[in-house]
C-alpha cells in the first residue's frame, strides 16, 4: 500500500505555496517593509486607537477559518486592521521610553532566520549559526572590556538577560541555600531585577533597594554600610546590581567604585546595561562606563542602542562556564546532541532549549554597515540629547530636571505659581495633547515625587529639526489658553 502523503489540490505540497506565488507574496512583503521605512517620517507617531478594543475586536475576532484566504487579501487586512494600530517605535520622533530604531537589514535577517527555520539550541542542528552567535557574543565581550574566558548568549531582551545572570550568580555564590541571601541595587534599578528575583525564588525582603544619591546613582557608601549591617544581622550579602544607563534618567552607577567594593566584600557584580552598555562605542560613553568590564556579568540589548529589531538581548558572564553549570540538564532524549567539548549547545547556557537564530541580525548589520556606522549613530544619540537640553535652557518657564546623559534628558514646564499635583497634571496634559496631535511621542517618569517628561532621541534618523519642532509644539500647547 502506498503510504506517501496525498498531494494538495493543484499538486502543491501541504502547507506551502507554489514557487511563483510564494515569490510574489515575498515581493509584496518586502514592498510593505520598504514603504514602511521610506514613509515613516510622514506618519503619526502614536496610533490614535489605543483604547478602541471593541472596534478592533469587531474587525479581528472571528471563528477559526476552516478554508484558506488569498495571501494578498490577508496582507491587505494586516495593513488595514493591525499595522495601522501600532505606535511607531522606530519613528524619528518617537522619544518615549527607550526607542528601538531598528534597521531594514536586521528585519530581513529575521526573515531569513525564520525562513530557514533555524533551531539554534544545539550544535548538531545548527553548527554554523552557533559559530555566528559565538562571534557576535565575543564582539560584545570585547566592546564591554571583559576578559578572554568571558562569554554568554543571545536572548529575547534585558529581562531575560538579567534573570539569566542572576541565576548564574545564585548558583555560583549560594548554591541551593539562599534563604538569608541579600541582593543590593538602587531605587532606580529596572523592574526586571525584582521580577527576576521573584522567579528565582527570592523573597521581597531579600532585595535591598537603596535610595539613590542626588544624581540618581547607587550610593557606594550607603551600600557599604548596608552590607556591613546585614552581615552583623546574620544575613548573606551576595550580589550587587549596578545600572549602566537607567531608564529614568540615563544615570550610570559608579561602576569602578562598585567593582572595588564587590571585590573587597566578595560580592557578585552584575551590571544592567540593557540600554546604556552600547555607549562604550564612543568616547563619551566609554568614559561614563569606566569599570564596565570588571563586572561578573552584564546585560545588554542590541535591540535598543545597537539598532536591531525586537527581540535581541545578550548576557555576558566573566566565567562563561558558570552559565552551563547553572542551566545544563541532560535528559535521555538529548544524548545524541551532546557532541564534543568544542561543540557549543546554547540550549545548555540558558532557559531556552528551543531558540531562534537571534544573533544573525546583529552579525548581518555589522557586516553590511560596518562598526564605524554604529559608532557614529551612538555618538549622535549623545549629541541629540545635548541639543535638546540646550534648546530647553533657552525656553521660558521650562526647567531641565536632569541633564543630558547617555542619550536621555528630563524636563518639565514650570510656569510661575503652579506647584505640586497641579504642576504634574499640567505636564501630563501637555503630553496628552502632543500624543493626540500625533507629531511625536514622549513619556513621563517620577523623580523625587515629581512628574517629569523624558526625551530619549537615540534614533540615528532623528534630526535636530525633529527635536526643535517637538519642543516647539509642547511650548505652544503650554501657552495655549486653558492649559496652565
């Protein structure tokens, strides 16, 4: 009896498209990407339908389709009903949170990784991609100033990079007994650290969040005293998390002094550089990040200041063997995949066994653009933030709350006589008007109980005119009747 699969109608194999139809479909997808990139600056930045779930449900909620639909019609629907309802985080006037400017080569690299359906968990299934990832990770190691013997892997982003590093730190310094352990950070540290500790089984009281200093950095002397007090009380200090570019203000903790203290106290030093570590590419950033390479582990996100599409994070560990010790588990069904010592199975170095080929996009963009282009783009982010600060200083009734650092400046409109909650509400209203206008998007944060506006202009396609026009719009809204 013939057991070969039955051909699909028309002779095409199941779950594919005939070559010519697939080629036409691919061309249409590429056309959409090119149109998006070329026309982005003319588009509104925040989408206008964020809260319109009933309308979107009416368009997209449906029973599972039993029969297929023409690919062109599906793309038309995607453009109309899905992609028209996103904020453009790659827009040159998207200054909110930490932008992800992306780049078209990285996007096409993701398409190749998906099209070839690369399984990047084991050497036996992807030795070529494994070497590319080894190379990319080592490039990042060199940039961060970590020594030979350091290594890591590519992950989805900073949250997973922090979690992975903290798991390695727990394994290396505490083993399975961590009930009295304490980790230290400032109150400006990213929330992913607290979340990661929760996942790893630490209690909330095992995270000591110390008040930041006047520059929103981790206070070294306050940390030293907290460690001393915890040791006297019988607790077990084991790790310090430093920030290399906080989300709030771009502040960089004193990495060199923290490295000295951690060496004295035998503490693991993890640096969350998800945003700012890429600043080492230029002189200004390298000076701010002095001591970065002394960390025991570093988290960084190429999908931020290395201009890659989501998702691409990386964790680096000074002794890369600790990752394998922390994560390696060998079930019987993976014996065939173990290979030799020189064959790297990245599935043994983190949480994921099934992994996509994330390193490809950074490798391809560096190959095609060259590192000089990345260096110039990072330098431009520093310069644009300084430009925004200079414009703000020249504007009446606007105050800079933290100076430009690591590509971030914070500020607010402070007309005479407006204080407290009324001042917060006034600035919130200004941003709401700007977002309703669609011209640009910024975000807020709270510093010392005050609501301030953040501007993070790291997109290399952002111009000085984009910043000037955005601030001019905010100023016009501030002076319009009824806003103050």
